[in-house]
């Protein structure tokens, strides 16, 4: 026995667990070489025990440029003001052959603008094709390809009221997965071994399929569609059931349209349509016992209007290309050798790290986020549309569980006080916690905004007009002002721009002045304003109101008391 080669479990064993894909890392697998006296080295043959995991054979990103020279068609009025330029990449096909991954698609540049005649919202768009190839090594016969696109920037410059030059770029992410078989060492009887029983999730099925969904949609009782201003589509999986070799998938598409109902007047309408779909997908290795992780992505979509002579309202033809990816696991207990040595012969253990998927937990979490968007200039009289054009999601782990963080970009098309179109764009952070103390990693397949509800908040800025009424005129009299808040949250400002800190004194320079109180919540508010002179006199006014009971015709403030001298 070579004591120098012996290792205990404390030297070699580590464990990490992941959520959605909970992984156990065993730092060492055993390859044992036995040396007999006077003979050559020989290796023990291990039993045919193995497990399968997905492995990444390609993980890359490429930047694609999009240059567009756009001239408005004759039927479109001139551009007075550009509201929003967007760059939307769409993937049409992806093929892997001969060690090359070929991705083809097109990107659509959409310009939303205010036209010069009726000051209404219009849009125009133009598409350019793109193609990208990547070199792939060691790909299996049935690889799984994951592609994502992300718009990086778009710059728009007007050469004339009818011609725009745009330069943009987007990132094309590509990942290729294949199934990797990992053998598990089993030693013969005359070898001393240290074993550990672990949970092992064996990848039994790993499949992917693309298919199209086509539907003719009627607007029903809604106003007719004359021109589409903005479109957005998302997909969600509602149910997935497995039988031997088949995956029965149910899902729904959510189409949202903003469109012109009257081109001349600029009136707009909205369509929110849910389209259920089902699909049977061939998946080798799947059955009723597999734990299935299913994701569905929109690769590309096309919307066009269909004019029917028998109907006054044109219908919408929707053509969507989807891609479904499935991972099916069977969890079982395995005995893994962590250390080994021979008492009869000189031994030389060789160690190799194993990555074992310990547990698979499919999750489909819903999260609600409340945001407040402030308008910098003016007020909003009407919301035409509100949507999200980008959502990011990243997972981490802490004491609270699995934490999903990201950013959501909110886009608002609205009318201001003069009924002129304005476009507001804000980015906000969100956080969602999945309580789970046993796992420390999550695989995020994507995030989408399932629905957006909103309301126009009232003007929460209160103007308080004040005038000092003095009894007598004394030389060298100085006046100061301070305030103290008892209930609610808000800010008080002077008309000269000074923001008050609670209970701090500020010099009053004018006998007539204005205060502005900004409420920062929907709860009740109560505060006092105190004016004092340098002779010890003070004057107090208390304000008490409930911001939740604000009516459309203005904010009602109930003052308690009046300006009265209070001797110190």
C-alpha cells in the first residue's frame, strides 16, 4: 500500500447545487492504474454506467450593422418631428452543416413620427437582410441551437422632410448544445474505495423543433385598421404533457397592435388579441416519467392587412415562426467513487472533476412590478399606447433564495396638454425572489411582459400662495420660514428654488411668496408651515389632505386654522 496516494473524503469532496438545473460538482473521478511486479501497467475496465448532460460546443456573439436610407412613399406626409426609431432583428433560418452554423434573417427599422399636416402620428419602416456564419467543432448529429438578438443602438438623421438616413447595430448571440455522455467508475472487489451516493439527473431527451402559426384576425366591433403604427407579439407555454416519444404542447400568442383608424384625422385604436395554439413534437427519449423543461421563442413574425370586398373592415393576417426547445431528465441515485487505493499493489489514482446535474426544477414564475413615470415637461392628457421594447433577466443566489434581477424599458406614446404627440421612454430596475435555500443557480430562458396596466396620476404639486400681513412696521425685522411633516411623504419648495429640509429655518426675502408641495405617495398628508420674526412672534398654518380622494377637477386642501400670532 502506498500511503502517500491515499486521500480522505475531506480532501476531495465539494458540493454545489443549482436551481432549475441543480448541479453537484464532485471534484474527482477515479482512473486507477495497477502495477504488478515485473509486469506492465494495466487499467481496470469500468462497468458501463454513465449519465448524460448538455454541453456547450459553441457560445459566441457577433455584431451586425444595419444601414438604411429611407425615403417616404408618396402617400405619406412630410416628417415634422421624429418620435422614436427602433431596430428589430428577426431570424428566418438557422442551419448547422459541415461544421458551419448559418443564420439568416432581416432587421426592420421603424420610424414613428409626427406628420406636418394634421400633427398626427405616422410610421414608416424598411427592412434589410443579414447573414452570419460561425464555425462549430465537435457538434453532435442532433444539436440544439439557441439564438438571441439584442438591439444595441440606432441613430437617425433627417436629410429632408422626406428622407432619413439611419445607422444601427444589433448583437447576434448563438449557442450550440449537444448531449455528452459521462462514464462513472466502478472498481473491482480488491480495490479499497470511498464512495458517495448522490442524486443524478440524467438527460434523456434534448430536442428542438421550428414551426409556424398562421391566423386571420378580425377586428370585430373595433374601428377599422387603416395603418399599423406599432406591433408587438409574445409567446407563452400554458401546458406541456409527455408521452413516449412525443411532447404535446399548448401555448398562446399575444398580439398587440396600435393602428390608425382614420388617416386624415389621426385617430388611433388598439387591438389586444390572444391566439391559443397546440403542437405535437417528436422527442426521442421522452416519456411520462421525465421532468421536462420546455421553452418557446418567437423567431420572426409578419403582419399584413387583408382587404375583403365583402367586409368594410380589413382583417389582419398574422404569420409567426416559433422555436420550441425541450430538455427531459430522469433523476436517480448513483454511487460515485471519490477515492481509491490498492492494499496489494502499487496504485496511482488519477482524478478528474465530474459535473453532475443533481436536480431539475422547472419554474414559471409571475412577477408584478409597480413603476412611477414622471414627465419632465408639461402634462399628459391621454395615453395612446404603452409597451416594453426590452427586458433583461439575470439570476443570482443569496440568503433570500434565487434572485432574478433585470431592467425593463417602458415606452409611452401619449398626447400632451396641447394634444400634440409625445414619446416618453424610461428604464427601471426590477427584482424577483424565488425562496429556495437548497439551490444556488438558475437558468433563465427569458422574460416577457405579459400585461401592462396604467393610470394617469393627478398633478401632485400643490401651489400655496402666501402674503405677510404685518401690524405695524418695525425696523430691522427679519422673517424666517420652516415646515414640519407629521404624516405622509413629500417635498416643499420655495418659489426661488430652495427645497426645504424639515424644521430648518430659511430667510424670507419677500412679503409675497409661493410654496410648492409635491406629494410622493397616495396616503394622507399632514404638515405645518411656520413663519417667525426676530422679535419672538410666530405664525402657523396646518395643511391636511388625502391624496387618494383627489377628483378630476382638482385637488381639495382643507386648511386647519389660519395665520394667527402665537407668542413664544
